[in-house]
């Protein structure tokens, strides 16, 4: 909806074609911010809506696109009126940093693009081409991931980092990596499996990761690292860059500690519950046998 100030700016243009063209440029420059281009044109419904507001037929816009010089002049005037300027190469760091901030919690493209567009609007810069925004978003996402790696690992001593790396070294005795062994979580409730879970839990805790290191990054990003680690083999994780490899392993170890603790407690409960059930069943059988014996004795005495 055009404001009174917008309508006044439109009214001073000469001819219906210029008036509706200027109104359309105002709308496009304000949102989404790309402005009008001869190649992209303008949506028909927007042209019709602008025409209704300034009482000009939408058909007058048909000849506006064939006058690029006028459209360029109008674009500069609209930018001045809205306090906007065009993007330049010097704005790329701003775009990438905005993308990195938006990507702190996600790799999804839409939130990153929205973050970049919002930063441009706040800075009074019209939107560059979609390809520029896309490249800035990709660069920002890479920067955000690197920052999360560094934040997650910042408080870990060298000894813990070395132990993380060691989880990917194949044990010649078992032909398995420690990571593969840790991932093999038994579910059958047996004493041997409980001992196996406790052995794995002790190994995980020996790495020495503080539980609070997960607070250094966004919870969604931490869960993403865990999902990526679960879906990847030890060999694939070993081919990651050092920072990504260690961050992924750290997230997985935190997750494994929680899962192993829950699994051990659950298995112990099931074993104890099974013992009570077996004891109760044994008592019921004993009671039934005793009842039969008493019945036989009573019948024997009754016959004397």
C-alpha cells in the first residue's frame, strides 16, 4: 500500500506510463528489495494493484519496460527517496557475515538467505542478484560451521583431543575401531551385556569431555553433528578436516555417554524386574504345590 508521501512522489511524474512505472519501482524496491529490471519485469497483480491506487490503467505499464533510460533514472530517484543505495563488491563481507550469523544454528538455505536480506535492508542496501546472495550464503554457512567446530573444541585439552583421534584407529586384535565398538550397544538384558555397557561408558568418560562443552554451540547444530556422525562410517569421519572430525567425534561422544547411561540403567531395571517376576512365579508355584499337599493330607485324615 502506497503512503501519502509515495503518492505525492508518483503524482509529479509526467504521463500515466511514468506514474505507474514509478509506483511499481517503489513497491519492488521496498520489498523484496531487488527493484525493477527489464529482464525480470513486474508481476501482473502488482502492476494492477499499483494502478488501482494511483487510478491509472495497468496497460500503461506495457510501454514502461521499453524505456530503460527512464527506468534507470526512476530507480535512482526511488532509492534516494527510500534512503537506499545499490550493492557493491565492498558489501560482500557484510553479506557473508550476515549469512554466517544466520547459519549458526542451521545449514538450511532459506533462513540464511532471509538473514542476508534482512541485513541488507537494515543497512539500506538494495538486494544484489540472487546468484550473489547464493554465493554469500554458501560462504557464510562454511564460516558458521568452522566457528561451531572451534567453539565446541575450544575448552578441550590436548589429551582429550588425542583420545578423540584414537577412537578412529583400528585395533589389530579386533579389526575394529574403538568408535565402532562404542557404537555397538547391546539391548538384551543379561549381566554380560550390562558389564559391556559399563565398560563402554567408562571408556567414553575416560576421554574427559566436559558435559558443558555442548553449551558452546546452538543445540540444533550439536544435534546435527550427532546425526552426521551416526550416519557416517569411521573411515568417512577420518577423512574430515581435523576440526570437523574432532567436533563430530566430540558431539558423538557426548551423545554416547547419555545413551550408554540410559541403556545401562534400563537394562539393570529389566534384569531386576525379571528377578522379581521369577521369584514371584516361584512363590506362586510353591503355594500351589503346598495347597495340593494340604488337600491330600486332609483327605487322608478324613478317611480314618
